[in-house]
């Protein structure tokens, strides 16, 4: 593994693992998605600068409950999580981003520990700035930030530190995985963790259909703008000529598959030219581009996921409305 240590001082290290697996580029994925029989775009491409800012606004809307629900769990139960993991002085976080929500857990752990090691793992350099801010905020915190994909980052951690650890995967990011992808993800983790480790993963739970659909169809139209922004990104970065006025946002709950689905619907027959990939894409009126799935879990579904990956429940924490769950898993003995 090729390891590059970029920042090093007494309490902060930033390590870049530059052996990332080969992945398609934005242009390649757009070509594949828009020339498929059922057109699609990958949701990871929502998050350019404009998309990230729009998502922050979505989290502040009245309708979008997941972020508020998860934060309420962390505000009310982080001390309990800390107590139930009192043997652990190491926290690892997958997809740490700004570490905003993680603050609650770090603060609780440091109430009863003079030193805490935190290893955020993210593909984005955003973890560098967030790590610097955390170091300034908490005297007893020591951070090794890893710029890497999840699997490479976890492999590195388990090889250099065998101490008991709490691994965080906050948000409802697991909901963006298909059933098979979620199982593969959990199997990857179960292969790397020890019997003393715990995983704490966020799950958005099945609830009233109206609450679900309202969360993805806010009255202010911010989610619609967020969805349409992926077409704007294609125009800007790939020389596309999408007319955003000729597409509309759609988000519906697929009860059979237990997931919210987001689409962009063509309002008319039209042809879009994307110069940089040398494609002309024809849309029929009513044809859709599938842009995102967000699976909503029942307790049985979470249990089945654990069973399929040789894991079992350790604890489960929910908000007062039962909208969201943080589930702790451990290896089966």
C-alpha cells in the first residue's frame, strides 16, 4: 500500500492512501447512464459545490427529518453510547465529512477519558480542515485523518492499531446502497473488525408514506433544485445543453422495494447534446432519469443484514418519534 503522510504534528496526522481502485470518471459514468435502456445517473455526482450547498439547505427544511432525528439521538444518547463503549479509546468514522454530528460523540467520550484517538476516513480533503478544527476544540483528542476509500482506510487502520474501536457510519448513507451492496459493505467490515469492536450505523426507518414523500418534495423546491443540479453540472463540466425547464423532479416511495426513488422526468420529446462525450441523447415525453435510491429499513431488514454478514445487534438507539435508528453491531461469537 502506497502511504503518503502529508501533515504531521503532535496531535494531528493526515495520511493519503493513493492506491485507490480504478473508478469511472464523471464523463464515463454519464455516458453509461444516459445511453442505458433505463437512463440513470449516479447520486455521488450530486455533490459538486453547488449540490453540497443545496443539500445543506435541504437538511434545514421543515420536511427533511433524517438529520434532525439523528442529531437528537446523538444529543440525548451520546453519553450512553460512551458508557457502553467504556473499553474503547479509539473512534473510526467512515465518510466523516465535516464531522459535524460526530462532535456529540467525541465530546461525550472525552468526559471520561484524558485521551481519545479519532480516525476519520473520507475521500474528500474536507476532513483536513475539520480535523484541524477538532484539534483546536478538544485538548485530549488525537487525530489521524485518512484520505481514502472505506475499504482501504479500514484495512490500514486494523493493521496499525489492534485496540478496541467504535466504527461510525452516521447519516443514512447505507440507504443509498442496494441490498447486495449493503451486504457486501457489512461483510467487508465484519472481515476487518474484532470481537471487541462495535459498529454504529445510521438507518432511516420505514414510516408513514406522506412523511417520506414530503421529505423529498419540500415546499420550497430545494430538493427539486438539488436533483436538477446534476443536469446543470453536466452542462458546465461536459458541454451539455440540458434545458432544466424541460425536466421536472419526482420523488416517490416504492413500497415493494422499501425505498424512496428520485427521478428527473422529461416534459417533452427532446434531444440533448453532450459535446465532451460526443453523445446525442434522445428523451421521450415522460421518460425518466433515475438519480437516487434511499432505502428505508424495518427492524427485520436490519436484522437480516446483520445475519447475512455474521453480525448481530449490540444496541439500538432511536429518536422519540422512531423515525431514525443508530444500530450498534458486533461480531457473532
